C-alpha cells in the first residue's frame, strides 16, 4: 500500500533554520541550514556553497552535554573545514566524519569548497539540544 509521507512519525520534511537561531553560531550567506524538529536525535544538514568570503569565524567554540557526530561530504570539489577539538585544531577534508564526545570543547568552520556538513547530536528526550550548549570558561 502506497501513501503520502505527511503525518508519518518516521518520515519528516527538513525545515529551514537560520544559524542565528543556534547559540554560538552566526548566519553566513553561503550556508543553508535544514533541520528535523521531531526526531530522537538533533539532525541539521548544512548545504555549503563555495564563497570568496570564506573563511569567516561563524561558530564560537562551545560544548554540550550530548555526544555529536559530524559528516563532511564535498560536491565535485573538496570541502574543507577548520575543526577545533579541545585544544587541538585540524584541517579536515571531505569525505570525513568527526566524533565529538559529550563535554568536549569544539567548533567547525568551512574554509573552502562546497558540499554538505551533517550534524547529529545524540540527546535524551528530557533536554533540548540548545539547553545543553555552553561556552567554555
């Protein structure tokens, strides 16, 4: 039996959200952010268009109480990020994945290329994803 996806708890449309709506992040014109609002994980897909304005520090270093998985997938060209994990900074090229344990200070900023940055934050149902964000001292 075939049916439409609307009203299905397992299939959800991604909705547009500004990076300005995320604590410690700032919107830049070359990123389109799409999120799912009703999953047991926080899912955000960032479509990144190549821009001469890169790199701009649009993400402040932060931490939260949930582990996070980032996936970097380039289009036809390489997508490159500057990733800070704890006290270390890395240049990460697509295709790559980044595991961030809960409580680890981190940030990720696109520096060149185009493609997708996918963020999955594992969370419990009692805490919103943004409630647990903090800036390191």
